[in-house]
């Protein structure tokens, strides 16, 4: 299914209804992928299945400028567009029969940053948040890349783009623009994260340089006592291994039990 935004661009959405009979404070969640991502990613499907198991219906979508089924080339992707797309999805969801308030948000990388941005500005709407390796401060991201991958950064800056191919569909490919870092540097969401009032699960991998343990500690502390931090062992940015996903599922299951 597609919805159309104000610019007449298509955004692909998929709704999954949970089984009835499970009493939750909110029965609805939105899941957002990250840069060059798509809604079918295994780690996101894991989260979807846990929500459904707990009686929480799920709306997933492909952001514009991604490797999913929505409009726009990957080279136009940036944090600002992720924020715009989540706002579009939420405003559309509010017109649907399945919508409930408050609702859950879950997002990976820049999708996680978009979830945080919405929760900061609309705390009354949110029942709970799960961030997976959230990118919420572009300065942190750029500094980490420069420290951990200086040669990679110089090459990216010189070439201006990084090639990306969707692993499960080689027909989906594109380029990540170096300029997306400049857009991300406009945001330092930790400075206003104390406005988030909903319980928040902050998840990261111990081998992630895009969203480091230190970055996630800063985020957790900025949100305050309603935030919990989980560090997944032997895990990078995308929770690729079976063990990564098993540990991720266990953490989310435990978080949802508190509701």
C-alpha cells in the first residue's frame, strides 16, 4: 500500500494487526528503518514480531530516498527527510481506524533519531520508545567516523558518494551522499531529550562506530530515569548475526513486560 505526501511522492506502508485479547496501554507501534534501509530488514522484522506477540499492532514503512519501495533516489537521503517522513506517517495514521494514542515508536539509526525528534516535540503521543543504534547528533557521527575510519572519510569526501546495494535484492541500489552528514550536524537531540516522558529502551552494539556505546550512554542519561540502556555483545550497527537478533529480541521482550 502507498500513501501520498504533500509533494505527491509515494511512501510504501504495511500494517500488521495484532491478535486481540492482549491488554496493553497502547495497541499500536510504528517502526522506522535507517539510512539505506527498508522495512523488510531482519532486525526490524524481529521487533515487529515481538510487538505482535505482545498484542501491539504494527505499521512499517519505507522512507523516501531509501532502498525500499518509496519514491526518490538514495542520494537525497538525510536526517531532515527521515523526520519529515515519520511526521507524514504519523499524521496519516491518525486518520486510520487502527490508530490509538498514545502509541509506540521504534527506529534504527536515523530512523531512531526521527523517533526521538518526534517524541521530544510530542511527548503526549508516546507510550514507549525503542531506539536501535540511534543517530541523533550529526557532530557525534562525523567525529566518530573521523576517529575510527579516517581513510574511509577522506575517500567518501573526495568521491562525494558511497555505493550501496540492497543485500536481498541487487536491483535496489543507490548512493549515500557525503552531504547528508552536514544535514545531520544540524541536530543535537540530546540537548532536549529530557522532554521525552515515555519509557525508553536505548539499544546499541558494542562494535558500532556510527552509534557508539558512549553516544548511547549520553542519550540514556539525557533522557533520564525513564530510559534503560542495553548493549548487544559482538554487534555492529545492523544486528546481522542470529545471536545479535536473539539478544535484541530478549531485550525488547523484557522492556515490553513493564507495560
